[in-house]
C-alpha cells in the first residue's frame, strides 16, 4: 500500500491543534466550570469525562454517514474553535469554545482513524512538533498571546490543516487498531512528562541547584531537543528484533517510575527515558498490521497484501472505486477480498474508530485521576505508571513485521528538522539575570506576596500581562508567590514561575509543595543564599504545603530572612498546626536576623492560626490598613493573605492593589530595615 505524506502531515497538524485546545480546555475545568476548591472535584471530573464518553458515539456516526464527510465537518469545527480561542475571550464563551473544539477533535480523530491504518508517523510528528513549538514559545502558547503574530501563525496552521483534510487520501487497509489505541495514552504521557518543556526546565532548575531547592537555570530548556530527537528517532526508525523489542517498553516504564517518585532531581532523567520509550512503543505498534506482517489487527495471517495487485483490492488503483466504507461504492462498504474469506474494511475502520475513542478516554481518566488526587487526597503516583504499563503491553503484544515497509516520513531528515526547531528554544531563551549587590545595603525593602492561581485570572485566561503589571507597579524588591505551577498538564503545561521571572527581571527560588512542579517561590532583586524548605504537616489537606526560606544578601554583611508559604487548612478547620510549624521553622532559620514571613495563610485576624504568628513575637505588617481583604479578587471579603515581620522592621504603606489576574489580590508593604 502506498502512503502519502499528505495524510501524515494533516494528522500531525490536527494533533497540534487538538493539543492547543486541550491547553485551554483543561484549565477551564477548574477556573471557569469550577472555582477550584469551592466546586466538588467529583463534579469537575464528571464534566471532563462526559465529553470523552460522548465521543464513543462517533464510530457509529462514521459508519452511517461515511468517514470523509464526518472528518471534514469535525475538522472545520476544530479549526474554527482553535482560531476563535486565539482571541482569548475568557469566561463561559472560552469554556464552550474549547469544549466544542475538544469534541470536534475527538470526532475528527475517529474519522481519520477510519481511513488511516498507519497513524504512528503522523501522531509522532504532531507530538514532537508541538513540543518543539511550545518550547520555542517559552511554554507561553500562541492561543494566549493574541498579537498579530499569534493570529498569523494560527491562521496558517488552520489553513494547512483544512487543506490537508479536504484533499483525497489513499483508502486504508486492515489493521492499525493497536496504534490508534495508543493515541490517547501517548498524548497523556507526552503532555505530563515525555515531551513537556516546562517539566524539563523545572528538572534542570533542580539540577542547577543541587541541594533539593529549584533555582533559575541558565539554559533550562536544553533537555527538550534531546527528548524530541530521541522520541522521533525511536518512533520512526524500524524497531529492533527479538529481545531488543523490550528495550522501549522498559525505558518507558523506568521513566514513568522516576516521574512518580516526585523528586525534582529525577525529572530530567524521567523526561528523557519516557520520551525514548514512548517513541519506541509507538514504533512497535506501527509494525503490527503492516502488509506482509501476518497480523491483521490482531487476526491470524490471511496471506493478503492489501496493496498487492492479486489481492483483489489494489489500494492505489485509480479505478477501484473503493472509498473505505463509502455507501454505494459497489463493494459493500469497501470490503477487502482475501484468501480464506472476505474481510470488511468497514469493520476494520470501526475497530480503529473505537480504538482511538477508547484511547482518548484513557487520556481523560488518567488526567482526571492524577490531578483529582490533589483535591481528594489519594496517592496518584501509580497513574502515569499504569498508563505506561498499558502502552508497554500493547506494544509488546504487537507481532513484528515480516518484511520492511517504507515509512511515510524519512526518519533522519524529519528528526533533524524538528530537533533543529526545538534547539532554537534554549538558544533564544532569555535567561533571568543573576541578582547582584547594589551600592551598599538598602534602607528599605518593598515586599509583595501574591497567590497567582497558576497564572489564570478570574475569567479563566492565562494572564501573564495582568500578573506582571500588578506586581511591577509596586516596584518590589522581593516577591513571594503561592500556587505556582511549573508544568502541570491540567493547567496547560506552562512554566508560570519562569515566565513571570523573565518579565519581572528577577531570579527565583522555588519550593515544591504538592509535587516537584507545584508550590511556592521567592523572587528577589538581591542575591539569595542558603535556601531551605520544610514540608508542613498535612493535617488532612490533600494538596500539600511547605515553607521556603531564603536569606537576602543585602551587602556589607547585612542579611534578612524571608519565608514564603501557603497554608492548606483541613476541611472545616483552620491551619493551626501548619501555622505553628511555619513559626518554628522561620524563627529558627532567621536566628535573630530581620525576618519576613508572607503568603496565602488561609486565616484571618483573630483566628487561632493567625495568633500563632503574633504570639511568637511577629508583627502584622498590614495592620495599619486593616481591614484589608484579599479574596475573592472581584469582591474581596476575606483577609487571608498576610505579611508578618520581626519587631526590628518598620512597616509602611500596606496595600492590596485591585486586579483580577488571579482569584486573590496581592498584598504589598515597604519595610524599613533596622539602623546599622
């Protein structure tokens, strides 16, 4: 059978557009459909899973209407939704646009699967190119930028995708169901770890530090081109024979296990192993069902080469009149004739359609299952391992091809081209400048504490400009951030911390809380030394909490201690135990030096947890402006974001600047240092 590169390119572009839509839709589940902790996780999970379950109705639709009209119609909706999302409309409009794009993308995948029995090259190219572009964009997607460049590039991608979908393709033969089944799990593993630029950069920041605390790396995206090259080569080059076939699945499982260990210093190794292993597993399924392989989508050898002239169905013959199940084709939905009986191509198309729909359901269950753990409190490390095990098993049971079949893409040239694109990311990256001492110690420090909600505003948009503006207007020396996301697929896979640090021109130190890519941070215009973190008692709160301490080197042996934390109270109770733990840690760390403790403390003046700080001798730096409500941002009623200081620091000008770039308002205060 002859495969056209057009089909592969169109599939790759569709995968890229679908991933773009997912990066908007997934955060919208929390920020628009739900309101984080105020909406039950079970309800948000049901909303998410419902659309993937609905997609199981697509295979019967394809069989009744025909693959081509369904594919074209779904492609138009997917492309239109993707282009409309470039306007970043926010609110319910954004959520339903993304939902329409997601459902259309799922139906489009089913339609493409009905007519394509060799999807691995297109899937692999789409996943790799998406990772390369995401890295090149510094993990800040075109869909959120909204400038003319974003519109132009989005329009070009959409146009090429629609043209590729509209042009006729070669009818598919039997087989390919196993490869399509892995589409969803591959998207999940690629987005979570294997081809996630933000996770790679976060892992690099741990390796740069070397002490368990993440800091601004010099070239944080360097692992991305290595992962992209390894993934593509493994996916497109013919896999090894015999025992060598187990190498890819083994690497995939090893990478997933390293990721599940929740250790920042293992993230880079997890990324590289998972990337190579995932590509190799896809390649193993690409062998299954090839002409001459003796495997017809899991059936015994029929001895039929679907494209061989004597098979009775020359897939490349111009006058065959066979359009893979088109009604009225004259061959009963495109039946393929073979030795030992008649094999229905419509039945093969149906198997592939159900396979890809089931695989995408695995994506949804895995994503919801992994991230819901941070609301429901169960261990989630097994989720990526289980998905990797599923991929490994499917790959290993695929029997090897009996003879080589040319790939639709030249492996080395394709890998070189996409890797070259990925290489531009670390080369063009704007590294955060290293903080340096100024002309002597300052008399004052301006401190800002801000819960940034992973970078998403009240309207559900990823609002870097809004966050940067409200912080920068305070002209801060030190910024303490809570709810910092550095690569969760659920939140779009952005490295929010590095993006904010770039825009503010301030190096960062990161303290992991829930896992190595979610927690709290300190950004400083002054050099920082001796970073330390401590995990706080969970006391029934599932997300996890920590305290991050750093020392500001202000010059001339003048130093101050800063502690950033985000208290997570158990349901129905205050964070008393965690507050006491922070006080003990912070005062011990400061050892008599000036001390600042700030963050989203989830307690109000007069509460028992609030009293833990004042009874330890710390001073409420915002007292002069009380009441100073900070949550919710559009109608603040709760005073839960605070700054506490040691008695030697004098606070002035406390404010909570208004804005909706997060669900909290920031708090800012100027501190006068004790006389030297």
